[in-house]
C-alpha cells in the first residue's frame, strides 16, 4: 500500500515525474509477477522449478504448524533455495553472531555450540566437524546465503518450503528457544487441547444477578445390624449478585448440618476486576487461603481472596494443588502422567484436595478419577507445562487472602483448626528477566488465644536455556520452624528428572520437657516418564530415591511405580523399600489389575509385604457388569489378612437419563451386615417449557446448555406461542465433544461440558427429518461456565428452491456457467454450476431477498453481458421459485480512439496515479477521466476522451495534458459494452 501526503499534490514537475516513474516501475513489476504466476503456478506448487535461479524470495516462516516467526530472505537456487543466515537465525532465536565471514554462538542450548569460517568453508556444529561446498554458498553484497539442505544437517532441522505461496515450515529434533517462548506465550494451563478451533460467532455468557439454580443431590438410607440412618448431600451452583455461587451441605440423621461450604467467585481473563488492581479472580465466603511455602494447614475458612494471576496460570512451578467438588461417599484417585500417586476413600468433605503435589519438568498431566457409590465413574483432567520461568520480564503477579481460620460461613465446631483466628496471607512474584523470577510470600495470624504468629517464604526460579529449571526457596515461621530447599529439574532422554535437597529445623520438647532442635536433611532424585507408548499400550513409571538424615540417625527410601494400560486392561504396581542405620528393612507394595471383557469390568488390588516377612496384607476384588441399558450389577470381596476379616459386597444399580438408584448389601466374617439404598440426581431450573429439568450427570461442576429447536413460521427468530417445537434434531457441541437430540418439547440438553473452553454449537442438518426445513442460522459458539446454564434458541425455517436457465438473445443456452446467490448484504450464500442445457437449481434456501449472479469473467470471455439484475424473493412459508432465468446479450463493439493517459495492470495503481495528477488534469481541462479494461492486453487504460476517429478534440486534449508534464497518447481501442 502506498501513502501520499497532501503536499505531494503541489510538488514541482520534476518531483512528480520521479513519483510517477516509481509507479510505472511498480506497475511493471506487478505485470512481471502476474506473468510468472500464470505461466509457472502449476510447477511452482510442487518444487518452485519455474522460479528463475537467482530470484530474490521472502519466505514467511512458521514453526510448530501455524506459529509465525517472521520473514526469511532467500535466493532461488537450482537445487532449491539459499537462505540468508542472519534472518534465519533471528527468526529461530539462535544465539549466533555473524560478523564479516565468520559465525559463532549456540543454537538449541548453550551446550550446542556453532562456529564456521565462510572463507575456509569449515567449522563445527554441536562438536561435529562440518564443511561446505562452494555451490551451497551464495554471497550478495556481504549477505551470506546457505543452501537450506545444508542448514538442515548443521542444526538438525526439517525444512519444508512451499514456493507457490512463499512459506517455509521448520521443525527441529530439539526444543528450540523460540519454541519454548511460544509455549509460554500460548500456554493454556489446566486445559486440554482441542482438535479444531471454534469458528462460529461468539455469544458471551456474562455474570447475572440471578441465574437458573443447579443442584447435584445425593440421598441414602442404611441399616447396619440394629441401627439405621438417613443421609443426604447437596452440591449447588448458580449466578448470584453477578458472582458464581457454589454451596455444599450434607447431613445425616441426628446431625442435619454435618458439613457445609458457601463460595462466591468471579473471574475475568482480561484482568478487569477491582479497577487499577487488575484482578482476574475474586473469591468470597468459604475460600482456600493463599498458600505460603510448602506444608502447613490448607483448609477452607470464611473470608476473601483476590489475585491477578492469569486464569489457569501456574502460581508455583514446584508444587500444585489439585482440588474440586465431589459428592459425599465418593472415592477419588489422582494419576500423574499415568501413575497413581494418591487416593481418597469414601470422602465426605464435598471437596477433594490433594496438596503439595510436585510438578515435573515438561508435561504434567493429572487425571482425577471419581468413583461413585452407584458405580459411576467420572474423569477430570488438568495439564501443566513446566519448561522454564513462567514469568516474562517485568511481569508482576499477586495473590492475597484474608480468612478467619477455624470458621466457615455456616459455623460449626467441626472446623476448628490448630490456630483459630484472622489470618492475612499474600504471595507476590515478579520477573527480573525472561529467565529469572523471584517471589515472596507471607502470612500473619492473630489467633483466638491472643497470640500473633507469622510465616515467611522467599525464593527464585531460574531457567537454564529453557532446558532446565533451578528453584531455590527458604521458609521461616515465628515458632522457629525453618527450612531451605533447592531443586533442579530437566528432561533427559524424554524422562523428567528432579534432583532436590532440603534442610529443615524446628524446636521440639524432649523427655525433660525442655526444648531441643529437630533437624532433618534430605537428598532426593526422581525419574518419571513413559517407557513406551505404541499400538501395544502405554507404560509409565515413577522412580525415586531419598536419603534422610535426622538427628543422629539416617534412613533411605526407594520407591518404584509402574502403570501399563491399553484398550482392554491395565496393570499397576507400587513398591517401597525403606531402611535405616540399624539395617532395619521394610518393603511394602500394592499391585492392581483391571480389565474389561464384554460387559464385565473387573478390578483387583492386592497389598503385600516383602520385608521383614513376605505376606499378603489385603486384597480387594470388584466385578461390574451391565445387565441392560438401565441395570448394572456389582459384586466384590475384600479381605484384610491382619484382621482376619473378609467382607462381601453386592449391589444392583438402576439409572435413567434423569436419575440413578442403588441398592447394596455388605456382610463380613464377623457377622456384621449392612443394607443401603441411595440415589443421585441433578436438578436445574428451566426457562424453556417445564419449570425444572433433571439429569443423572452432575451439572454444578461443568458447563450446561439448553437448546430449543422450533419451526419459526414468521422468521423473526423468536419462539412465538403458535409455533411448534421440532423433535429429533441433533445438536453438536463440537469442541466439547457433546451431543443431544431435541425431545418432544424441542429441547436438547448439553451437559458436562468442560468449563472455560469455547465450543461451537451446531445443528446436524442430516438429523432434520423434514427435507423442507433448514436452520435459520449457521450456528454460534459459547464458552461454558461451570454451574451456569446457557439458553439458546435454534429456529428452523421453511426452505425454498430456486431454478432457472441461462439463455442468449439468439435463443441458445449457456452451459456450465457458474451461478451464485448473494444476500442483501452482498454475502454469497450459495453457488452452483449450470448443466449442459443451461439449467441450474438451488435448494435449502432460507427466506429472504437474494440476487442471482453469473461469474463475470466467464460471461465476458464469451463476449456476453447480463442485461438486468436477477432478483428473487423467498417467502417465509417456503416454495419452489421457477423461471429465474438469465438472458444474455452480445456485447456491442465499437472501434475508436482514446486519449490514453497510461496503462496499468492494477486498478489501485491507476487510482493512485489519478490522485497524484488530479490537479494537473483539472488545469488541463480534463474534467471527467475514465478507465477501460482491455481484455486483450489485460490492462486498465486511463482515458481522457474517446472518439470513433482521431478528431482534433482528442489531439487538443493530449496537447493540453503534455503541457502539464504528463504523458498522453492516441491509442486505437476496441470497446465492448
């Protein structure tokens, strides 16, 4: 694009002439480029063979698919292309300096050094000797170009070039610095990637003053021997006062409020909360306090918390917390990169919480599997990528909380903590550079005993060339509890490695009731990763070795976990060896196997001991089978060897789309027995149809959308009282991988959608039974919020058809012409090709006003023209509109002469020229210049006049124009109109 300032119009003739010369040169280059594109496009599409050797190229460079890095200068060679090394090194982030005829530095990490002398044509790359043939080197005005095939070898790259669009795609066997930087910039922690991006128009889901309430309800009755009990738990969520509210209550007979939690939160990914504070998340009610260092108490307490950390950002690259809502009585398993690391059995808190989970270098995938008392199995995933410092230079984050420890909104004596009282806690973090960040955290509590206690932690994260991460931190509290730790994390041969050391001291009371200092020193080494992942399955492992020095004694702990899974069964084993300075040895483990055969799923776990004696400690066998679509049967047996007790279990489950019920019976060898009946359902208030809806899937922890499908008889987009719902239409949430079909009320319920992941909502047109109904729109996209129901109307309209033929004035047909329909905004809505007899047909058209158009180039090439616009109105009730014909006329030809001011290959160039010369043309009394497109020369002609013969008028026009310093020629011109 060329920008011209206003004073250019008043420049002198010499300066204007130079500008016009530049325009002509640009126009000439456009002509050359178009000519090359036309003559060589098919060949250049594959290898660029049609591009002359020595031609200068500019490659748009991409890495990891669609990550744009910049432009790399190149020169076409006979074998492919020479790449200019300075622009290539800058695009890929290589730390290689090029001065004179020498290059030196490193390319993937500081250990992979590179040096080369382009005079001597030799050097080293990654400690390997390299050379260069003269034919692989091109030098132009001091710029050094090297064959891309040689650069692939030197730097272990894979380079693919698309000459037709001048794009270059680069891959590397190493993780390049630019890749790590892009990962940090584009990272979406806590989310899993989707196969395709959402493309439909986005409908926002703002917080509301009061939205439809949702509740996951669980209830049960048990009778054990001579005692019986009732129990319940409710997990609810909705928008309240423009916050997301969540509450949990549970109780049992004799203790109505056994547990409770009330939580209000609001998130803004743009950091628009609390004005200048730029907060991204605000929480009130029962909240988890800001974490200060490792260890310590971390439970819900009433108060408030505010943070400006990016949503999903890893606050601590060393450890994390995995938490979420869960109903009472559920078992929870936590897997880290495929290895089971922790379990919660028969949990009753309404919230699972796994604290101080170490993060590995590289990819951290956490899978949370929840097992319900009625045989339900739910899976949730969180992902974190730790490949360096998570902050960039001058980036600053804070996280602050004020809580009353030991108390909740609905108070209870059950929540008493070790230190009850008001606590203020905060964490602050800043990036000193892209590689180094520092943080400080602290808390102070004024407990109810009138004492004040504090805890302080400081530390730093340092990235080593994005190949390793060093973390150092120190922690101290008012009770003289002190700790210092350091860790190094990296990846070796695709295995995550963590080496750590720590020192911890705290005061303790001895037997004489006086204070001593307990000191623990720890050294550790961990390896985690995949042993293989192929068509035979996936084998993951986690191995660790720790040495502890405590007082005068020492102990060692070695653990090994293996997990294997494929499509049919899974195996797992965890074993731990422990010993001390007295050579006392203890070895325990647990082995698990699970498999599915037909409708039967089985799980067997066995706890065992190897040292000091070999024995089986316990085993647990569980079998599940599906009797029908609604009925499931479970049976199990559990034996605890040390207690010499065997327990049997039998349960029968029934479930529908709205409710699940469970009956169970347990009995053991001690003549204890228990019978229970329980149920689970999720309820939501509905704005469509009935006042509520039910689902057996949990609603509060995921996003939900309710879609109403109806026939919009008046095409107003609103469901009116007289309009009918449409049953059996399938609705797809594409990126959420959810679908549902509309019921007799026209309502489809999409539940259990992952929160905060944008997804397209589309109608599957093949599921519409009536062939004369079509969706009124193409669809839309939403970003589901947990505990929130999105209500969407998807109207259908009556479809119309348009048919016609294409004729010429002499009665002939025009076969195979391309016809398109455009709406009133000029947007193309349909396109087709006429048959051999000129007949064309459009189907499945929505109501509206359209214009039918023929492809102009195709018509002009046959010296034809359309005499009039072809407009068609399609009614809301739908119909077949026939006779929408085109009648084409022969173009009239006039041979004459033009006063030509110039010929241009681009209409934009012509307009720029006209703008620059406008004042001179006015002075030359050229009032209404016009342009003509010459089909033969493929040029735009700027003309000041036209005549059938070379009249004196045309000569006078050119004379006046030439007097003003502009070009003007009389040209013979054929005009078609």
